[in-house]
C-alpha cells in the first residue's frame, strides 16, 4: 500500500514542479500577462490569441503569444519581454512550422 502511495506521489511530482516554476516565473515578471497581450495584439491587426506562455527564452523572461491571423492558417508568434514590455521577437509560422514545433515539444516532454 505504501509503495502505491509513493508511486502516485512521484507520478504527480512533475506537474507540481511545473506549477512551482510558473509561479516563480510570474513572481519575476514586471509586466502582466494582460499588458503583454495588449502589446502583442498590436502587432497583428484583428488577431486572436490562441495560446500564451511565460517562459525563459535565450536567457530572457518572455510572454510568448501564438496569435491566429484572420483569413490565414498561419500563426504569428510574438514574444514580449516580461521585464520591459518591449517586443523581443515576432515570426510567422506556417502550419508545417507549427507541426514541427509541436512534435519537438512532445519529444522534449518525454
């Protein structure tokens, strides 16, 4: 019984660690998600945010937004510096690019 309890606890550990790291990242951010979203959407007229992530990228804490563009299957990824609120990068990803990124993310999580 104890072994099952230990296994159950270990199985949930990565989720707890991920939540803690997100909490730690949010504590470091000076720019809120809402502020960063406004900045990102200004780069893609009539765009709609599909996903948001707070992450460290190339040593910088950034809010990363995947924004759907009207009448297009492409996604514009806009990264906003979570310290300054300035645009760090902006790139358009085709459906093929998105599939490659999803596969790489899935592989990294294993």
